[in-house]
C-alpha cells in the first residue's frame, strides 16, 4: 500500500489536520530552543517553519534573525550561531575555542550549563504544551467522564478477547445476543454482567456488519470484582467542568500520560522483541489521528497532548541527532571538564544514527503492515 492509498484511506482533510497538528507541536518545540537561546544572548540566524525551498522570509532589523516559511510545512528548525548539523558537538566546541569569534552571541561561547538549558528547552516546551493542550481542551470541550454515550470502541487491549475476535478501534457495537446497544453504558453493563458467558456480538466497520463470539474474562482489579471484560474501552463522554476542576483534571491526565509514556519506553527497551510491533511512527500516528478525529475535538486534543509529551520524551533519549544525544555530550563535558574528543563522538554518532535509522524503518514497516491488515493502532 503506497502513500497515496493511505491518504485516500483516511481522508485528505484528516491527513491535513494531522499534519498541521504535528507541525505545530514540532515548531513549538523549536520555539523552546529559540526563546532560551535569545534569553541567553545566543544569536539565532534563522527560525523556519517547514523544510525545503524557502517561500517567504523576513529578517528582523533588531536581532538579525531571519524568519522563514518553507515549502514543506512539516516541523521547522532553529539555526543558532555556532551550531552546524554537519559537524559534531565536540568538533564545534573545539573549533570555537581554537578560533573564537562572535563570542558574545555564539552558542559555543556559552557555559556548558547554559548550552544544556538551551538544548533541553525544546523537550520542556513539549511537556508544557502537553499540559496546556489538556487544559484548553478541558475548558472548551470538558473532561472525559466515566459515563459513555455511544457504543464505539476507543482502545483495544492487546491479546484480549476483543482483539482476538477482530474488534478494532473505531468499531461501533450494534448488538449483543440480539439486543441493540444504543448507549455506551448499556454496552458496558451488558459485558460486565456476562462473566464467563458466550456473547454473540455484532459490530459495524466501514458500513459492513460482522458477527463474532466472545466470552468475557475477569476484569482487572481496578475495574471491579466478579465483572466480565473483553478488553476494550468505549469512547467517553466529555462533560463541562469549572476552572478549578479543569486545572485539577488536566494535571491528573498529564500525570497519567507521563506514566503511560515512560512505562511504554521502559517496556520497549527491556522487552524490545515483544513490544516493538506496537510502536507507531508518523504513518501509524496519522492512522490513529484519523480514527480519533471521528470521536470529536475533546478526544483529539487529548491525543495531541499525548503526542506532544511523547515527542518531548523521545527527544530526550541519548541518541545522536536528538536533543538527548547532544545533551549527553554536554553532560560528559561537565563531568570531564573538557569536551569529548571529536573522533570518539563521531564513532558514537555513527553507531547511534545507524540504530535510529533501523528503528525508523522498523516502525514504518509495522505501521504499513497494520494498515494492510486493516488493524488499528489504538
């Protein structure tokens, strides 16, 4: 399945909405670098929205920063004085010390602590943005309630009776044992009361009705004892709340997103073979975004907040070409009292970049495989 087929599958409008959302998250990440760089007296040569050929540009007469719009509006970059992506961090630092110039505005002229703060400002911006999105969503669209108003599948647990039976995110449950499921509450109550029983379940996907047989298993302890579950959660109702409640609920949701994201990365690192098929890249995220958009803006903003936190955390990984990789060498400089030898850093960059490319290819392979098989990613 090629890219055109994927776009056709999820709809052009949904793809555009996802691309805009992802681009905003990346640009605001770069804005974090930009703000702290300027606060620390570092000259920013260019702040760009998008990549590729320059479409329009304006240079500030005060700071000398060129603000540009590029042809491909996906992401952006913040080009600081003294930073060259073609040269390693240690090589740039050594070159500056041998030939100091523009000492007041060069990134390399700043102390390791200031450079580290500028590097970490990007991920920090994503974390702050995650909470801000949750708060705006809570104030405008409300917060997710335990009550449900529609029998539509949100998330499916891996290895559950629902997944084994073929249920995917976005499916609408029409009936159980011949009884119409007109509300999410009725759906949940029916399944909870059928522990160990065989259920004839009918769901709708892309206009096609499918009938399957499932047997609810005991629910997790946090759900309740002696209740049946088949391993999915329905799309929640979003209810309006006051400002104080919105702040509290947003904080709780932020903590939950942080916990789930960190736990996911730990499981991926410790049990890579088992969990690597479950990770998603831009293709998989686009497919998931298309599904979540059908649930309304409340769930979609929660999805955007989750992506923002994941971007921030991913960028903190000690992988070359990411903020975490650059930060790792600055931390090593702080510990050693001098920059890492450029030759050694180059070897680390080569190995890390190769591993990153392999991971990207693996993620893309799993994303495309899921789409071909008609599987969701939520």
